[in-house]
C-alpha cells in the first residue's frame, strides 16, 4: 500500500477541492439542479474532465516515494534525520544550508584537506618507520610500533571525514538542505586537532620528513594530478546544480569563481612539476647497487653474522655496518652507543646497562645474546616469515667482530662500508683506534673492497693505504673532494638531487644514498643517477624498471587528455543543469515546474477536439462550493 506523507496528503486534498470547484462552476453556469439518482448524470451536464491519466500522477508520486530511502539514508548518516519530516529541500534561490551549517561545511572541507595532507605525509614517511620506532624506544624505554598505530589512526580519521564529505556532496546533489549532527561536529573537531597537532610535533622532531614529502611528489605528482582533476570533475555536478538554483548574483559569482580558480590551477599544475623519471628514452642509467644496511635486518637480527649472510644470499653488492672498539682493543659490530637495544645486557649485566659499549671488553661482549630481541619485538613485522630453523638460529646470535664481517665479505667478493665510532675519553685505544682498525683490514680483506668513511686523519690514512676507497659523509666542492681523493659520497637520501649527482659523476665520484627501503624512493634514486643505495629491503633487487618512467611526450599526452576530458565533462554537466533548471525538455518538450523541490513533473494529455484539459495543480480555487464530491484518492 502506498502511504502519502503529510505534504502529499495536503496536495491531494487540494486537488479534490479543485475538482469539486470545477463541477460546481459547471452546474451554476448550466442552471441545472443535480441530485443523486437523477437521469441527468453529472457527466451529461459537465464536459468530461481530462486529468491527464491518474496512473501517470500516481506513478510520479510513487517514484518520488521510492527515491526517498536513498535520501533518508544520506540524511540519517549525515545529520541523524531518518524521517522525512525532519529534513527539507532547498528551494530555488535559497542557500543550501544555514550560516551555522555553512561554517560546518567549510570546517569539514578544511579538516578533509589537513587530514589528507597528514595521511599522505605519514604514508610517504614509511621508509623511516623503523627509525621512528627506535627513537621512541630510546625516549620512552619500551618498544611499541608507534609508527603503524599513527598510520592506522590517521587513515581511520581521514576515512571518517571523507565519508562525511561524500554524504554532504550527495545531499547537495539531491537538493537537500544540510544539517550535520552534533556528534559528527565533535568528531570533525577531534580529527582537525589530531591532524594539526601531529603535523606540528613531527615537523618539530622530524623535520627531514618534509624533504621526503617533496621527493615523493616526483613520483606521485602525475597520479595526484589525475586524481585531483577527477575529484573536481565530480564536484561539478553539485556546483552546477546550486549555481543555476541560486538567485543572488553575488553568490553565483563567488561559487563559480572559486571553483574555476581551483580547477584551472589544477589544470596548470603540471607546468611546475619535475620528476627525474620523466626523461627521453635510452637516457636511464644503470640500476643502483644495493648495500645491506647492517646486513638484512628484515630477515635476521641486525649486525649479526646471520644478518650479513642472508644479505649476501639475497644478492647485495656490499655490506654496511658500524664499528666500536672494545676496552681491550677488539673492533666489533655495534650501531648504538650502548648495548641495551640489541642485546640481553639487562639479564647478563643488569648493573651496567647504560654504560657505553666501548667500555666492555670483548669477553663480556661475547657473552651477550644479540638475537632474542628481534624475535620478541619483531621490528619489521617479518618474523612470521621465518622458518622454525631460522628462528632458532636467530635466537642464538651473538655480537660479531669486525674481523668476522671482513672475512665474510672477502670470501663472497662484497664491498664493505662502515662507520667507525671514536672511543670515549679514558679509553685505552682512543688515540690509536684508526691504526688498529687499519691493521685489521690489511689482515682480513683486500683494501680496495673497503669504503673508508671516517674523516679523522683522512690524509694520513690515505697515505698509509691508498687502496682504500675514500668515502665522505657530506657534500663539498668538487675541488675539495678531489684534493681529499674522495671516490664516493655517502649521503642521506633526503639530499638527493639529479643535478648534483650528475655533477659528481662527471668527475668520477659515485653517490651512495642511505637508507632507501621503499620502491618509490629507490625509483627516484635510480632515475637520479645514484650509483648505490643502502637498504633494509632485500626485495629491491627484483625491481626491473622505476615505478614511473615516462617520456616527455607520453607525460604531455597524459596531461592534455586528463585536462581536456575533464573540461568537456564539466561543460556538459553545466549545460545539462542549465537545461533542467530552465525546463527545456530535450526529449518530450513537456513543461517542468518546481514543486516543493527540484524537478517535480506532472504531465497531462494534450488538447483534443471538443475537450478541454485542466491541470489541478495550477488552477485557482473557487469562491464558493455547492456540492462535495467524495473522491477517494488513496489507492
């Protein structure tokens, strides 16, 4: 059974009065008295009234009724307005919402932009999640995957705000007035506060990630451009609808002006884009070599023999590590200043937990376990991929000496890059640690396989062993680098520049970038001409081409097709809404009027010979009624 709403019942009662008025006027003009059972039927006195097929009217009302569940769902989710009497449609010439709701809409858009910016920023920082988690470990004293939790929270809040924005746009497309429920307003404020505070804190303690964000645009900008233009194209539907429904010219100009400015800015954004991966065919350099960062820390505990062996098995070209000198003069592999993070020193030497690693003798260091922490904390989430044998092997790892690593590199023909930490004051080998390490190198490996990174006494070391590949950890002028016999630069990836790398390579100075874990970052390093990268991710060896590699002609074609297609669709949508709002019917030529909302149409039959047609929705009520027709309009 069809149930009419209050507004439809009122309209149908008005139709009954209109029809009754018509027959009263007819009887008055014919001076005929009508009574029930009279041989003169009402039809013989008054000309038949063509109402244009009640089935058409009923079908139109039913269509409007069946359309409401979708609107009810939208309004219910957005403003908790599940019943029809709780919501209202914006009439032609009216604003889509009150001033308060306009402010809420502006704040919703702002929250969407800021939350999407933070989500993009943090998702692109995935390359350094492990570094972020260990920073928090050293600060708070306990391990927790803060980076992943922050990503999940940002993604959840962004999804929530994006859904609210989609609901608002759908309601606007349906001509509904907006009303955002107070609970959503609170959620919006929470999301806005989270996005602003998280961005501010990370900018303060981890400002280098903004350079990572800029680098990521060199790969993602073409895709972001297509996505942004597509979004603006979708927005043209509600924009065009409300533009042609507005009556105030100022509002029209503001709405269309803002939309056109943003749209054309997006159309022209590619003019300011730069990507080293947009290059002529045949100009891409060789694939960068891989150096295992502390071995293969995703597959085994970092800075252990198991980690270095797994890196060699994965096909890396070199090994990277950090070296500390023990109190009895044994160089051993350790990155941190203390032994707390990667060993079980709290169990073996609980009273010496915070002592510098260099103050332990080699006998004490060999007693420590360097693998159980990896299994318990699972820093990269990869422990589940290890076999039972590999887990057992990892649980029994110890801290290796530098001699062990050099022997492995010598046997497998790998290069070795290591940073040498100077012992603290009072250490017996503080002044002789360089000579001690140099003698160890000459004993266990060919010097040409070693990238010598320490900058102290570089000239003296170069004279003592000219076969070492002198490596600098910071940029300098080409003249200074050549005077120091620098053959390799070991730089953080955030300083990457295709022009700078090309300048160094012209004078035979190679560039190694650290630490590159994500495929998109490896692609940028490849296109920029880097000779090698230090990485935790052994899967990078499987990369065959950069993620984005286009010729300038291909990119220009993509740009033009995207902008041109968007412009054509937007123009068509504006023409369509102009036609609908002005009642210009392309197919039937019938008349369309606004009836308590957009696009209510009621068709009547055309004029026939000897008959008149009458539309009960637009006739005037009579001044007096002589009879009442009991018309039952409830089907």
